[in-house]
C-alpha cells in the first residue's frame, strides 16, 4: 500500500464544498469549546476552591445530554435538520456570549455559571444528533469513513491545543475574553451550516413525543448491526475506561510526579492523532464492522498490557496503541451507524450514539475507581482490559451482521 493510501483521505474536503465549509466551521468551534472548558474550570475553582464544584462542571455538561438526547433526536427526525442545527448552534453562541458578559462583570455565582453551562449543553443535546445526520446527505457511502476520520482529527486537534490556548488567554486576558472568543468561533460554525442544502427527515417523520423515542429504541433493538456496534462501544468504555486510574498509576510508577501525570492523557491523544493521520489504512477497507471489532479488541489488549507492564515508559507506549485503537474503533463504529440507519431514523440513532459516547466513559471511570480502591490500579486495568476483550469477542461471535457489514457505493443525496 502506497503512502498516499495510508495517509488520511482528504477526498471529502476536495470533492464536497458544503462538507468542507461545515468541517472548517465545526473545527474552529471545537477549539473554542475546549478553551471555554478551561475557562469554566478556572473560574469555578477561583470562586469556590472546591474540587466538588469543579467536578460538577462535567455533571452540568453530561446530564442534559443524557436526559434530553433521545427526545432531541426524535425532534431532529421531524424537522428540517439544517434549520434545527442553525437554531441550536445559535443557542450555543448566545450562551457563550452570556458567559463572556458575566466573565467581564464578575457578579454571577458559581451555580449561575454552571447553569449557563447546562443550558448550553441542552442546545448541544439537539445540535449533536442533527450534525451527525449531515454526512450521508453530503458524501457518498464510500467517503463516509474518510469524512468521519476528518471530523475525528479535528476533534483531537482541539483536545490537544484548545486547552493550552485557553489557559494562555485566561492567564493573559481573563475568562471573559476566552468566552468571547468561543462565541466568535460559532460564526464560523453558522457560516458552514448556512451553505448546507435543505435536509428533511424523509417520507416517514418521527411521531411526536415519547412515541417517536420508542420507535427509535425499537429500531435499535431489532437491528443487530447497529445494536452490536453500540454494545461494542459500551464494552470498550464501561468495562475498561482507564482515565480515573491515571493519578493512582502515576503514583505507583512515577512516584506521583505531577510532571508525568499529564503524559498519560497526552500519549492517548498522540496515538489517536497518529491513527487519524494514517486513517487511510482503515477507512478504505470495505468491512468497517470487522475493523471496529479489531480496534476495540486492540484497545482492550493494549490496556491489559499497560496494566501488566513493569516498566512505566513501556506502559506509556501501550497507551499510545490504545489511543490509536480508540480512533479506529470510533470512526468505524460511526461509519457502520451512518451506513445502516435510514435517513428518517438517523437523528434518534445519532442521539443514542451520543449518549453512549457520553455516559459510557463516565460509568467506566467510576468502575475503574471502585475496583482500584478495592484492589490496585494494575488489577483494575488488567481486569478491565480482559473484560473488554471478552465482551468484544461475544458481540463479534453473536452478531454476524456486524462482522459482515460492508461499504456500499452510493452517491450523496
């Protein structure tokens, strides 16, 4: 395989101008969101000096996504998705402007800041599923994986650079300026969305309220390929998420040196970025279901070896492999979901995928912490990795539709 076919496939950026504008806008907005996260954490800490309050920032972000996600997904399947995305993105921008206003004035208590964060997350609960429905309209099936890989590398770039940039801005100009810059990045996101075509949900829009939600859940239950993809993702996160264990492992292997603690997340991110840069090695393969199962199994195996490794630096190398495997699994999972979900159900299925991606890691980090408290960091890592391997093997063995899922060549609508 030549180098051109191993590097990330940028064909969607060259061939589809609407996708290119959307990708640029969402990439810039992603940087702003990561900067705002740093600003919120810093401001809440300055107000309260309490880790309970800073921990509540994540809760304020997660609860609306979980509580509203399925209902928002049902609404996405009833309306023009482009207009809905424009509305929810505008709502996020207004929330950032309100955060900037209170940042400059400095009179809002911590609970008010968290309230604005939660309100913004309500808009994300709707905007996230809406944006996930765009790719099948903009790209042919054979370019879906490449488009998702491009989205993944934009997300990872924001994760790597956004917090550092946010810290510099907060330190130099204050939290208000950081929030204001985030609000301005939404202009790029809105510009990208304005160029999209009309995106109606299809001939059978979702039924209103709970009935539409139940229809979406029924589809998940009766569609083995989608069910298997989401169960595999839960296996990798709920059973083996390692992030909560990093401080303990750092204490066990590096003597608790704060300078090495950041290396754990950095190595995972480095692996993810590397996999994205060379995503042509897997996005061009015709069986994304098998690629997802292989990536998920590699994640579990790498974390098992990370837990067993006697050399701390070799252990970090296994985290690089885990980060790369995570990117392979996420991109392939989303490809499977996009390929096998009818347009009229894509909002609800995308909402379920978003909830799995949000709640699974949180539950997995809790599981790891409880096991480590009862045993040790190494035991929590090894047991989680082995459980992940076993669960992936069971899903793969019992879901032939996932193993055999293939890319089908179609033109974008």
